[in-house]
C-alpha cells in the first residue's frame, strides 16, 4: 500500500494550525462547514504525489524537485487569495527583516488588484512618496522585468535592497495611456506612526497617523493630549494613505475614543473560529472626532474607521477605503535539509465591523447570509472627491520625471523657507524649464493641470527641506478634505451640538 501521507506533511499541517492559533490568540479550531472525509483527503494527496512522480520522471526536460514542489504549493495558496503565499528561505528572511521595523527599500505598501501588483499607498516621507508614486499605481515592471503573475512577497524581495542603490519601477497609472518609469534610490525605511500633529484652526487639532505599529496608540494619545493642552476641543485624525500595519495597535487606538467593553472588530475564519476584540479602558478623549479616509486607507485603518463609525464615535470624511480586511498569519515551517528555512503566510480570517459588515473585498465569503448584500471597505459619511486634472500633460511630466528634475535644480539654487508655496514666479521658472526641455502644451492644458502641478512641485521641493509635520501644516488650508472637516466641525459648533 502506498504511503499516502508522509511524516513531514502531517507535522507541517499540525504545526501550521497550532502556530496560527498562537499567533492570533484565538479560540480553538472550529468545525468546518463542509468537512471532507479522510478518504477524500488521502486520495487528494495520492493524486498530487502521482502527478509529481510522473512529472519528475517523464517530463521532456530535467526538472528539480524543489522547483516543482515550490511552484505547486505556491499555486495552491494563490488559488485561495492573493495574500496567501509560500515563503522561500530568501522571502522569509526578507519578511523577518521587515517585521523588525527598519529595512532598506523604497517605502511602498503593495497588494493585488485584478491579478496585478498594485500600490496600496506610498509610505510618507519615503523615496517612493517623494518620487510621486500614488495609491492605485499598477507596477508592471521591476528593473525591466515584467511583474505579471508575481506575488506580493516576491515583489517586495525584488524592490528592497541596499540603501543608495536604485530600482526602476514601471507603473501603469489609471487614466494615463503610457507607463511611467520611476528610478527610485533605496533608503532606510524607519519612521514614527504619527507623522504630523498641529492646530489646524483655533479649537481644532489635527493628527496624521501614517501606519500602525506597536507605539501607535501611545503616539496618538500623546499627540491628542498635546493638542488638547493647546486648546483643541475637537480633533481630526487623518488615516488617508495609511495602509495598515499591525492589527492590535488599531484596537489600542480605538481604545482612546471608545468606552470600555466596546466592540472594535470581529475576526472569523473556518479554522480559527470567531473572536471579538473589545476596548479595555474608559474613554480617554471625549471631544468631537472626524476621521479622514481614502482609497489608500486599508487593513488596520479600516478596523479603526469601521469601529468608530459604527459606534457613532466619529464622522468619516473622504472617499471609500481600500477593502483589505483579512488576517494573515505567519507560520515558521522550520529548516528542510538541502532546501532551507521556509514559512507560510496564510489568510486565516476576515475582519467584520461592530455592525457585522465585511471589510474585505474578496468576493467569496463563507460567513455571509445567502441574501446578504456584498460590501467591502468603509464608506465615509461625507464624500469629498479628489480634484481632476489634465491627464495628457501631467502624464508626460510624470513619465520623464520633470517635477523631480526641476525640484533638484531649484533646491540647489534657492533657500526653501518654512512658508514656501509654489507661486507665479516659480511657475515662470517651471515654464522656462518646460520650454528648454521642449515639452509641448496648450494654455488650456496648463490651466487644467495647474492644481496638480502646484502640489507636485510642492511635494518635490518642500519634502527635500522640511520635516513632515511642517509639510502637512502648510498644505492643510489647501486640502479640500481637511477644509471640509473643519467646516463640518465648525457647523456643529454653530448648531449648538
């Protein structure tokens, strides 16, 4: 009789389930809804090993067992969802370095959309952010190599590298016909969770939360307290472009604004069961709160936004969030002689808001009622759409890096004051630069793209000279979403609420 289940399969399977439970801190394994029979499981494994054996012995070219097994396992995981992957020794090492909180790369959070590598958001203050990469950019090449079919983990390993070296990222941007090539110099990626906090108006504080790390709740609480000491009775918490990070800190941040015992999020998965996370402390901030969100707000940002919205603790302003609401658990599979040290990053649960809404954009959901409406992400209470611009001219300027090159020359020749803003004099210089570069455009195109170019020039020039907090303080009065938030908070004052 054939040995249908080798020892390493049984051990790996058992360790995977055990590690998943330990990592998430969740209840014991739940019974599967459609449990298959032991005979069916054994036959499935027999089928796999039969096909593997025939391929290994009879394929037209010589094939290596490692490659066959890795590709088979990767295909199995990718058939489930884009975030579940086998981690090869190199990939596992890269991920472990990233989890340490400091690594060398370009500073972008990646996901999968329509089977293509997509930027969820560039991390603030990083090389990718300064280069002008945006949420929704589809990375089609890395150093000239196509990314079609590549996993997120593989892409991260290709993009990261020693500081000072350059990686070329070719992206397809929605609304632009031609791809854009970003040559980005890698650097150490290490920054605080709260990138800015200041008084945006008398009585109204502003806090920019860029990511969720172990210190996020402490940083947010300290920023809120400092602003409260300056007279802030109302607060704006900006989650735009915040792609997430660690899950538990989002619950700790919610704990600042919600009463003890409030539901923050529920996770559900067929193997790990259901677990509800609640706040533990009393309300630490009792003033009125507005959250700013957009398509770059994902994962932990959506947990926080969904909790505060459902619990009526905050008003959400902006655009619909990304819809990345799933838990990935990392399982260390250990060392395999002759192969190396492997791991598995597996989606084990989805997030649900206190009202029971599914955050994740994955279509299949075993826990939904048959007649339930399919939803994903978090919809704001007040929508503020981003400004439009002339695609053709902006595309040409971004494709060839003209904002970047002009800013480099400008900052070499000019002092950048703390109240700098692109004015008419600077635009005259920019026009001269465009003429020298033989960039053709009409006055209508230039006027239509003025707002975009103004922000692009400020981004490229100011972020080379200013701390991040100053950048946000200067741009706030020109930011339509922040302006709308201030109007909303002022309106509630005049209404007596």
